[in-house]
C-alpha cells in the first residue's frame, strides 16, 4: 500500500524501515504524513503522535470546531508537524564492512577533525569513490552527511548538559563559522541551537529534581 508513497514512522526505526521497505518514500522528520497520491492513507510517528492523528481525523470528519473542543477537553498541546527536534542518531543497521566500521569508530572520537572524510579515506586505504560507495551502502549516509550528523548529535549533548555558548559549541564539534553551524543545526534538527536548549536543556528539568 505504501510503495512509492510518502510515509513516516518513529524516528528510531527509520534505518530498519528503509531496509525492509525500500520503495516507500520515508519522511522520518514528519510527525504526521498524509500521502498526496492516496489521501486516505495517513501515517504518524512517535508514541504521542496519535494525538495529532486524532485531531486530523476529527477535523476531516467533524470540522475544526469539534477538533478545537477535543483539544481543550483532552488538554492536547500543539506538537507541531515535525519529529526532527526529537530525533537522535540511531545506532544503524549492523553491517559487515570492516573498513567502514573502523572509520565509524575512529570518527566517534575525531569528528572535529578539519578534513574528516579525507582522513577516513586514507585510513580505509580505498579509492575515494569506492569508499564513498561502500560507506553509503553500509550506513545509509554519504560520508560528509554522516560527519555532519555525528557532529550535530555531539552539539545536542553539549547543549543539553552545559551552558557553553553556541559559538564555543560549534568550534568544539568542528565548525569555525558560527553562522554555518547554526544553519546546519537548524537543517538537521528543525530548531536553532537556542531553541533546542530551551526544549531539552538541563534548566527545563531542574524543577523536577527533588532536593
């Protein structure tokens, strides 16, 4: 039913989903996904995405007024249309390419290197085009996109646990230009670094800590 159509699922299962259903045009950044070609097919993402789906169905079949009433009665907050702010980099599907796996392990400690892809190519002893092809096949990422994803995940961790400035965090994960870092962070997460910190930073959760 979903072949050649857009669909979403929980972000943690995106790699497994792509492996099992390669013909589906997966949109894991979406919390609710309506297929344009088949408007009767609607898929949702995270555990609480049923709320968005419920409001969508109420709006379609009973109108906006009833959807508003339902949202008020059940205290349904606006979750927005994206899962992207909540997405973490999954461990990925296990693969048997030892050269790529070795580079992944190396990158986990050296992601801030100035030219990480060139360093991985040299480490693998493969031709650049061969390395890129094998890396994509093994991980689902182009090498530089994988580097960016690892760097942004590290930046998220720092934003969640420290009060370091955005400029300092960008430098720490490998970006010398703060503006470029902010643009890339927004593209990957759907939020600016400051917005991400407000949503997931430690200050939000300190009020729950019992002294």
